[in-house]
C-alpha cells in the first residue's frame, strides 16, 4: 500500500508539472509591461518617481521566489544611464517608487527658477530583462503607456508609449 501511495503522489506531481508546462506554452508570450511612469520634481530638481507595471505569470513567480527584482533592474539601469544615485523607497509586485536627487538641473536667474530634466530611456532596463532564464517566454514592453513629468508649479508634460522621454526645460511660475 505504501508504494502505491508514493506512486500516486509521484504521478500527481508529474501531471501537475506537465499541466504547468502546458499552461506556460499555451499562454501568449507576454512580459512586464510598464503602465505608468510619473516623475514629480521639486524646486531644486530632486525627483520622486513612480513606476506602475504589470508582470507576466513567469515574472511574478520569479519575483515571488526572489529570482528577479524589477526594482533592482530599474535602479541599476537608471543609475547607469543618468549617472545619479537612485534610492528605492517602495517596491511591490505592481509598482516601484524611487527618489533621484538632483535629477533635473536648476538654474536661477533674476529670481526665477528654470528646471531642465534629462532625457530618460528605459531601453537598457528592457534589455536587462532579456538576460533572465524566463526571457524566451517574454516580449517585454518598457514603453510606458503613459508618462508624465510634473513640475512644482503644476506644469505637466505627457507622453504616450515612448521608451525614451525627452529632456524638458520649464521656467517655474508661481
């Protein structure tokens, strides 16, 4: 009886494993999709950045098992491309919040402040995803559905489906 119980358990595990493999194979190729990128600047050019994303099933499992960490991928690639220190403030399975000191340059002239944000590209982060074991199952999309840069006086720029956000210069009006 004992050996029969072990065989039944082994068969059940084998069947469950096969079903999981079939589910992944039958599922359409998908990947992390960035839904929203919001950059809020203060008067000195410091930025609070919020990135909302959706993970595919293999990515969610990889994050859950601590095999991949989207916040670390984003942090490393932003630091490399911007040459700035990036601090992860909050990370969850659907978003990450980071702070970037002096992201925008600030110039003061005749009592007015002009902020210039740098060009921001997420292309390197998208390429970094392709190095993971589950990359063959994915087609990552790091072009945020919507992106916005908000300046401290309320001025906003909006972009749609752009992997690179251009540099923006704005003179603050209070």
